[in-house]
C-alpha cells in the first residue's frame, strides 16, 4: 500500500497561521518574564502632561500607552535637556 498524503480543504480561514501565532505568543510571554519594569523619561518641550497621565487610576497605575515607537531614556537629566 503506497504512502499518501490526504489534503482536506477547509472552508474556514479561522485556522490560518495558528502555529505561527502560537509560537509568537509563546516567545512574547517568555521574553516578558526577562524584562524589568523601569521608570523612563521622555523629553517634551512646550507643554505638560494631561492630568489623566499623572494621577493613579483605579488599578493604582500611572501612565499611558503609546501606539508607536517612542524614544525614551532612563536618565532624567537627558530628558530635561
């Protein structure tokens, strides 16, 4: 009996790239355990931050999320220049 491979067409696109997505997700989780939380500074001239970014929320967190790459530094003096 010859060895054959059976192809079963799928009607759903739900399972596309599931292995890749799983591998990327696993890598992100593993890498996130290697990172440390640090206070970072960003130089902003001409205005201050809105109050929502400087007061703690109901989860006791201060800050925000940037939707793009952001240049920051760990050195406050560099950001104040």
